[in-house]
C-alpha cells in the first residue's frame, strides 16, 4: 500500500500541519517502493532515448517525465507531447511557444530534443527530473485527500521558481493566467469566478493586477513571490475555499480572518 500523506482535517489547519511535517513526509514518499521503482527506471533508461519518439513510446519514462512537470494528465496524448518536445524553441511561432501554459515550454526546454540528444545525457539531468517528480508526487498524494492543499503546495513551488526571474511583470502575470492550477489559486484568493477567463486577455490582466494592488499593496512579483506574499496568497485561497465549500463551522470567523489578511 502506498504511503498516504497526513494533513489532518485540511483547510488552513491542514496547511499549517503540512508546513511542519512536509520534509519528513516527503522522505517517506521517496522511500515508497512505487516511487523508488519509477525513479530508478528513469535514471537507468532516460539517457538511452535518442529522440522524442523514444521517450513517448516508453510509458514508464513518459509517466515520470510528465509527472515532473505536473502534466501527468497528458500521458495518453503521445502525439501531442512528441510535437511539444520536437517543437523548435527558437521559433516564436512554434507550437510550444504559442501555448499559454508555459509548463510545456519548460518541459521542452528541460529535455532539449529539438537541439539533439545532449541534455538527457548530461550530468545531473536524471537527478533533477526525478527530484521534480518526487516533489510533484508528494503534491499529488496530498491531492488524493484534499485538492485545495495540493493547489496550495503547487502555488508555493511555482512562485518560488518565479522569484528573481528576469521577466517583465506582464509576462509573469500572463504566465499565471495561462497556468490552470496556479491561476485557480489566484482566482479563488481574489474572489474571481472562473468566468473571468472569458474576458478579453488585456481586461483579465488589468483585473488581476488591480486586485493584487488591493491584497498585497503591489502588483509586482517582487512582492508576491516573497515568503510573506506567497503565504498571504495561500491563506486567502484556503479561507475563500472553505467559505465557498461550506467546510467551516463558522463562516463568520473565516470572514474575519480574510479581513485580517
């Protein structure tokens, strides 16, 4: 039986428990036989893939690969993933550059099949991918019991990776808006409905930035990606989720916490 991550009753209390126990519980996930077999197979075989076709034809390699980028739902879409991996990143009009969800671009960039087979054989490559897979697998197992906590963990990791990035503020906002799991956290924390995605893209950008000014006092990711900013976002997300899902014993007490945040 696979190790089940423990986080209590969920919600904000569950989030605080996860923060205290994440390191220890992640070690237990890493020691799970299912995980050790998957990561060992990846390390032993990824360097043998000379092209994208080799990777997508091996279900076990593909599962770890996509899991490392939070794209495990695409494991059956072999033709699409092959196109992503072979898409020339230097061409702004290529498929991988046109997709709003930049997780696909990160996937293609990490493997570098469009430039030959140099990346997957480089020192440390297999370790980086298997570590990313482990991080995501921990989040996935949290999600088996509480999807909101999984989204919170994902947001924490994604925002930490954005910190200090040499990108314009608008570019980072577009990346948030194009990343469904991360966007969900911002939408819920800001009190936006999913119908915001139907607005013109420039209007969406303006709405997200305006709300960020209200919540954080700034729409800059220099503020949002700080430990304090990220924690504020996650707490608002979890509290708003509790309100909308009726999880709390007292909606009034949660409303007060939101006002304090």
